[in-house]
C-alpha cells in the first residue's frame, strides 16, 4: 500500500505523542532525560557557575576554555547583568523560570552530553591536557573515587577531613592526611562524572565547592587532588563596594545552602564555628510540639545546636534572675535528668524545666509582672509571661524565638510539694518537700544550678527505676530511642 506524505506526517505525530505519553506515564519524579538517548560522548564539558554579575571574568574564562576546544556552558538563574559578551559556541543555561516565557533550560543535565563535567571557578585559565589528566585520575583511581580537584593559581590546595553528623545538624572540618581528602581549602576546578553530578539533589547549588563536598561525603565518595594547577587570570583589584556586595551574597548563599543540606553548625579546622540556625531575631527551628515529640525526632534528628545554645543561654539568664531576687528554685523533670546524666540539657530536649516556691514569686519583678497577666520583656530581651495552658510561667529566648524555660510554682502541703496545674505527663507528680531541704548545687548547661538533694531518688520517683542509666525519648509510644 502506498503511503502518502500526509499519512507519514500523521504517523510521525502519533508516534511522538505516544512517546511523550510514555514519558509522562513513567511519573513526574522521573527525569526528562529518561526519554532521551543515553549520555555517552567522550570528553569533558566545562560548566561555569560560580561568578558575580557585577564583577566577573566570565568572558575571559569562557574564551580560554572554548579554545581547547571543549563544550562550555554558563549556568545562571538569569542572563548576567551587565550583559557579558560570551564567545561563539558558549551557551547560557538560564535556571530560573519566567512566568510569561517558555520554560527555561531548567534541566541542565539534558545539555551536558559528555561523560565528564568540570566545574570551573570564574577567573580560571585553561591548560591543554589538564582536564584530560583529571579525567584519567578519576577513571584510574580507587573504586570510591568520584571527584578530582585541581588548584587554580599559585597557592596549593589544603586537604581537609570532613565529618558530617546529621543527627546533630553539624559539619566538622579537620586537617586531612595527604591523599585522604574529603574537601579542599582554596580555589579549585572540580571534575566528576556527569551522571554523578546530576544524581545529586543540589547539583548546582552555590557555593559550588561546599555543596559538592558535603553531598559527596554523605555518599561516601572519594576525592583525589591533582597537584598541577590551572593559572588564574590577572584582574584589577575589586572595589570596596563590590567586595562588600560579594561578601554579603556569599554569606546569604552559604546560609541557604546549609539550610537545604540540613546543617546548622560548622566547626572549622581551626576550631572556629559558623552558625546557620535560629537566633534572637528569628523564629526557632521547629514548630509547635505535639505528643511531646518534636518534628525533628520524627525525622531522625536531635535538637538543633542553635536551639540548645539558646536554651542554655535562657536557662543561665533565668537562674541568675531568680537567684538575684531570692527565689528558691530547682531543676525539674527532664532538665534534672539531663543534669544527672550529662551535666547538660538532654540532646533531644526542647525546653528547660525549673520548679519554684510559689510563695517566692513576688520577689522577682519580672515574674510578678507576668503573674499580673502582662508579658514583659526584660532588659536583655527575654520575654516573661504566664503560660496559656495553666498556672505556670515561661521565659522565652525573645519575642521572636519562643525557645523557653518553664517555671512551675509548687507549694508545700503536709510535707508534700504540690501545684495547681498538671499536664498529665507520667513524671508530673507530687514529691516530699524533704528533697528540697536542703537544695544542692549541680552542674547544668555550662553553669551551676540548684537541684534536689537526692537527684537519683527524685528522678526514680518521677520517671521510674534506672531513669538515669536508661535514656528514652519523651513519648516512646510515638518514637523510641533506637528507632532512627
């Protein structure tokens, strides 16, 4: 049977639509690349990602590498402004969608056809054969090698150890042994297999080196360093204003990256720390707690370190205010348990509990003001208020950040300490006043607080035998320790 041109065109259109339907049927989570021919072209694609719009050497860097020749791509949220005259053959991949335009090239992996990709920092100059040397180092290295770095400029790279502690939201850097790097310090070209790069959840996040190193460590990838260096371009000094802009942008990008990677604290190789979590002017890192089980426990994590730091600061402040006013207080509940077990807040706790003698409340002006029904902010920005749930009080880290210390007013009745509000927690029970006669000092959260005179007996009365030696989450019916 003879096929007319019209019938052939119709058959082609139907085949194309069937292919598109097949792609859609495979699910929205599938990469569009699954419906394209597999990537397998030998060679290295140069990808330029880390640069500033207002001050860059993008054209010179692109021109240098395009002369090798290798494919050169520039990935950016939008076209740089001021405009950059890119050399012929160098393509711009805009990553940010625009409402009134067709979809952008939001899947840069579809435009990298080579087996390997090099992430090249702005201001780097090409060296013939060096990318190929890096590629050979990657392919001939041990089985876990997935990443190769080469320095840019005359300063050699410093090898760093990198340990990630996801449960406590922390990344720790240390000095790495030669040849045993998990990260490097210094400006570097990074080369890896294209399939590895675009299998990462944040393949082009900035700053690129930090994003790649952290994600590589989470996957157990090995890193090797090539000593041969790429030259750096000679550029005029950066103006003070542009330097200020670059520093601010770098800080905001790093904070956004750490939020996405679930890191709230970095411990640097020299012992300094960088913090990325909540502070005095922000909301706390977790929402309302239900069934005494914070959301982070359900996610297999413990209290964010920034929250623990704020709780320690709040507890120290409250204890100082109570002692200065002559209010008798003591560590209660889980806070006493943490003091007895660790000398600190329990690593997964979300507040601090103190008992106070109800008759002493009027001695502290902040507590007296809160008891009168008005939240009051003290001179250091801590907010004192009556709890909505009953007759007890809270001191918040700030108006914005509601991390808090709970103050529970007890009074003696027939030799037993009791109170007016009970929240139904198993450990929320009366106890003999003899535990407070006398109170004794105990190390807690970096300072000394007052505590019942027999912490073990007090805690076993409240939590049961072996409470100190057998840690457990606040509500084991929801999540048990060891189920992470």
